[in-house]
């Protein structure tokens, strides 16, 4: 489990980790970004994970499809 910096909100730190995974290619385009998996990995509440994914969505790194989940966007910005 990740050790969090107490001076920064957890959701920002989780977003930074996921952002790095996306930009490094560890999370390739069209990969599902599972809220449940992130919740378990980081040991945080679903609300915290949703704040992190909302920030990534605003940055254009992921897209969320109701009923399907959040996916890494293609580099060209296409939907999954």
C-alpha cells in the first residue's frame, strides 16, 4: 500500500500515480481503469478514487462511459 504525503490530498497523489502509469505506457490506451482495483491498491474510499479519476478525466487522459467504466484515452483523443 502506498504511503501518502500528509500535506497533499490523497486523491491528488493517486491521480499522479495513475497519470504516470498512463504516460509511461503501463496503462495503455483503451485499458479499463478500475475504481475497485484502485480503491484496494491504495486503501482509500471510493469517493477518493472518484475525485482522482475526475481530475484525470478533466485532463483528457481518461474517458468514462456510464455502465462500462473509465478507460485510458487513445493518444489521438479518440474514444475507446
